[in-house]
C-alpha cells in the first residue's frame, strides 16, 4: 500500500511539473528596446521597455529593473531580429539568445501601422 502512495505521488508531481512549464511561443520581431526612468519613493528606477511585434500587433512591455549604467538592457537581443515570444495574460515572455527568459509586463498594445 505504501508503494502505491509513493507511485501516485511521483506521477502527480511529474504531471504538475510538465504542465506548469509549458508556454506557447510564437515568432515575433523585436522592433525596439528603450528605457524609462521613474521616481519611486525618492529613488530613480530604470526599466527596459521592449517593443515586440507579433502579427499586426506591437506590444510595449516594461521589463525588470535594470542598472542605471547598464550597457545592454536588451540582454543580448538585437533590434530587428526575430524572437520567440509568449503572451500570457498581461505578461510578455521572450527567449534570450542564451536560452533564458525575459518576463515583462505589457503596458500597451498598438496595431502595426496605426497611430501611436
């Protein structure tokens, strides 16, 4: 009986791990990478802003906090290149060249070719 419980636990754990890590990536284009600075409780905080086009929609997404003196807020991504992107609710997840992921909060959606 104890072996049955252990086996059941292993099967459920494996199923939850494989279901939780799956993302539907699609091909997009990195249109631009800029940055913005905001004053937060008396401190200036800098974030990367990623402009990614998927189909006819351009997503503007604010990434994690970056160093004010960072020379590469794009983390190895090159403007104009295709990137693997997943959209999950209000988050944009991009795969970096080294295989890691960048998670950024979508702040704006614009139709490509439309007024900004």
